C-alpha cells in the first residue's frame, strides 16, 4: 500500500466562527457514546446530522448502507453545517460531529473500506481543536486546524489523543466516490495513487492457483498459468 495517499489537506476553508456558532446551538443535546468502546479511553461522543433513520443518535458509519441518509432533527438549527453539506456534491454515508473530551484517547486502529481507492472516503473539518491534540496516521502526526478540510485514509492505522484543555470537535463526513469527488481529489494527487496494488501471492498460494487452473484446462486458464509462471 506504499503509493496510496494517506491524507490530503484540500484548499477549502470554512468560517470558524460560523462552525462554532452551529456547535453551540446543539452542544447541550444528547450526544451518544461512540460504539467502539474497546477502541478508546475517556469520553468520546457523537451526534448525527444525517442518518438512515433521521435520528441523531444513529451514529454508525456504514459505507455499505442500503438506505439513503436523511437530515436529523439536529441539522434544522445548524444552517452553516447544512450549507457545507449541500456544497459537497456526493452521496453521504455518515455525517456526524465527533467530540473527544479532554484527556480522552482513541487507541490505534484501522477501519475497513474507508480509503478513496475503495470507492468511499472520510472527510474531517475541525471545528474546535488545540495544539495538544495528537492525531497520528500511519506513524505520522497530522496537524488539522480549525476550518480546514482533510481527507484521511482510515484504512491505515490511526489514533488520537486530546492532551489539551478543551474538548476537540470535528465534523466528519463519509461519502461515496463520483466524478465530482474525482475532480476534487485528482487536483491534489495522481489518480494512480488511489489504486490498490494487487495482492502478493506466496509461493504456496501460487502453486495452489496453478493446480486449480490446470484442472480447468481452458485456453484462458492456460494463459493465466503462463503469467503466473
């Protein structure tokens, strides 16, 4: 996976005061504890701006969701969040605010099927953060500032620790790749950096595959044997 892009800071900047104003409107609503309880220590909570059910406590992120997301009751009062979401012309699979409390840590972990090479992706827009937040992606620290917009390839191991004195809140948007997002991503990196490399076969796996192809004994199978040899 060496050539794959781990992260991108897009040339998009959002109004930090408007972001914080929207957060303040809903800061006293019911935030749901993150479901991956083994992956963190301290307080890590979330509230959904869009979900399949339209409820703000449905915070699950599922790139394979069958139902389209609808706005939750939370977004009605958050005009700037709605403006941002409307400006992103792709299908969303999760739209949440994630709040990492002071002293909380998200342990090193990786997510499945959340790299652009998979046809889906995750964006982070920091709303409230501080210089003592340590976000590590594939052994490299990322400094994500308020109002910026970042792509994170969550297939790679990542962790977060809030060592500051203020809770950290990000707007996190998961979506599906399309032509609009290709134009956005390919301005920042070569399209070939979003292609998964073919898996490397062990000698044993190769021999098993050759044996299976020999049993098939078709022109296509024989051609594949030549290429594997």
